């Protein structure tokens, strides 16, 4: 069902003909698809707890895995330790994806954690 919703969201964005909306929706769909990869089609998925390992998060963001680890260590990206690496909530990737598609010169105020 989630895969169908992602496809529908992308189709809706394509109809807007707005480049930034299409690109952001495609990036979000990519993040969700990467997180769902390897799961059975009938798997129950809780979107609030859907996680990615560091390497997969780097693929979604277009960064090197070490850069993602650096963002985690500096507090710019939340993650939890799992074994010898990190696990990131898919929801925590949205601000970085949105920043990529914001109009040049428009910056959002940074929130303090």
C-alpha cells in the first residue's frame, strides 16, 4: 500500500509541472523506496520508526557515508547507534532533502535542539 501511495504522490507532483515539487517528491519517494528495499511486500511498516543504515542514508542524500557520520557526530542529523554504525529515521532526512530544493537565497531559520 505504501509503495502505491509513493507512486501516486509522484504522479501528482508530475502533474503540477513545478520542477522543485517534482524533485522533492522524487527524493522523498527514493528515501522511502530505499528504506523498504528488501522488505516483503506484505510487511507491516510503521512510518514513524522506519530506519536506514548510514550507507543507505548517504545514498538517499547523495553524500558519502562518512559525511553522514560527520553530520551525526556534529549534531546536525539525529541517529542511534546500532552495532558499529548508526541507524537514521527516514523522517529525519526530510529537512536535508527540503533544503536541497529550496529557492537559492531563501534560508530557513535553524532550530536549536
